[in-house]
């Protein structure tokens, strides 16, 4: 699991989701674009919720590996959506 620190808040999510978010933010920063993204997060009680972030050129994201007693979060559909966004950004460049 990865804890994402963003804009004074922190979110616990899956490893692949955190990597995908960082990659998406990096491409958007390079192109001067921005996007609203929603990803699944692990709540303090172990439940699953969602978080929505606005990422763009001035986004400062930090991810830190964290051990959690709760299961890893996977969302291949979210990663696929981000890949489409990355492809669109590359086509616009």
C-alpha cells in the first residue's frame, strides 16, 4: 500500500494506483494540463472509499510505502482511464 500526501491531506491506496497517479501527474505537468481524478482509498476503519484530486502542473504529490492490515486496493478500470488520459495528452503534445 502507498500513502499519498497531497495538499495537506493523506490517502492510503494501492501500489499500482499510487504509481499510476504519479505517472499521470508527471505527464500533465510536462504538458501544462490538468485533470480531475478519482481513485479508491482505504479508510481508517478498513473500509473502501474514494477520493477525488485535481492534478496538474503545480501538483505536489508524495507517496510513501506503508504496511496495512487491510487488503491491497486494485482498480484496473481507473488505471485504464488514466492511460486514456495519458494517450490524449501525448496526442495533444
